[in-house]
C-alpha cells in the first residue's frame, strides 16, 4: 500500500536510502521511482535531474548546516561564541558523516563528478557554501568584537569544516573503525580553534 506522504517526500526518502546504501553513482532514477512508488515521469516533475535530487537530499534529509550558518551570521552575538561554534561543528560533523557515504562514489567517476559539479554551479550550490557561511558568521562576530581583529576568519572556517569532513573520512581506517562522538569532537575542536581566534 502506497505511503500517505506526498510524492516529493517519498522521492527524497527513497533517494536518500538508495544513496546511503549503494552510493550516488549507482543510484538510478528508475530505482528511486520504484522505491518512491511513483513513475520516473512523476520523479522528473519534482526534480529536473539526479543532481538536483542529490542536492535535495543533502539540503532536506541531512543535518541543516547552511540555515544554521545563515541565521548566526544574520544575528551575531546570540549565545556565547563557544556555544555557537560548538553547535556549528556538531552539525557539520553529523552532516559530513551522513553525506560522505553518499558523495564518495562521485570521486570514482570523473565524468559523473564533472556533471555533478556543473549542475551544482548552475543551481548555485556546492561544498564551498558552508565555508563561506562560517566565514561570514566569524566576520560578523569579529565586527562585534568577539573574534580577534587580526584573525583570519576564512582560514578558521576552512580548518573547522575541514576537520569535520576529515572525521567522516579518516576514522573508518582505525583499528576499531569508530568515529569520535560528534558532541565531544565538536567541543574539543571549538576550544582549540577559539584559542587561536577568540
């Protein structure tokens, strides 16, 4: 019996599940439509391409990093700098943890990666946006006097988000294959970063 959810939600759910289990490169629109209990034609009524669907999964099914960054940049000074940056680091760690298995297959196929990058540019999105968003937030806090005037906010944003992305990638290779817990990782990362720029 079909789900009571609207078709767009079923499509995103099915795409998310397939991308997590078989990767983006091996997920087909035919399989997504089957999982969503709709036709491929119905899928294309909601999403123009698989790339657009992938971006929908990233923005609607994974931790919401970009809205958090936009909100904090628009209203610096809310909560403490440490609390805000810790929450950013926590959300980023969870986002990369969940998105890495989906996106990893992109890097195995040069043509797919090129098409995906072209589609992201056309849609005005991409992996650079969280760095730009965190940089904007840190500059707003810098203007408010809560980040040192001489601090390189772009470098700080790149370091923090790079570490969060690396967490999703590096720890599979350890003996236990266990990621450091996101909350503890975020706290430690934030304290270290703020020791340099706060």
